[in-house]
């Protein structure tokens, strides 16, 4: 405990800087980027998908599977929200740790 009180300012600044950097890294690395795709690329992808569907098509008995797409969509949206909250909280706590380390008076 004596170690913590001796180096409290350094520890608080280190934790604050780490959380602030973590927030920026999560924000810029994990958030999806919009990419400009030309109409020709979209059309080529659609043609390739149709050709693959035709070549892989075979006559067999179809088994119906339950539609689970709504679960994956809700999971993806929930994960996106969690990443946003993680980013916000990491940045807020990082700034608070840094501010507290600079504003706290030394009692000797």
C-alpha cells in the first residue's frame, strides 16, 4: 500500500493514458469503415454469386431449416452497441484518471 501512495500520481496518469489510448484504438480499429464500391464491382459479385449458385445446384430433397437470421442480426447490433459503450467508457475513465492525477494536491 505504501508503494501505491508513493507513486499514486504516476499510476493514475499511466492508467488514464492507457484507457484513453485503448478507447481511441477500439474506436478506430473496431468500427466499420464505409468503402466506396463501384457499380461494376457489385454487378461482377452478383454474376459470380449466380454462377456459383447454378453450378452448385443439384436436384435433391430440400430440408427446411428454421430461419435464424434475426438472431444473428440482433447479436451483431448488440455487439456494435457494446463496442460503442466500451469506447465511450474507456475514454471517459481515461480522461477522469488523468484529470484527477493533475488536480489532486500533494499532502506531505
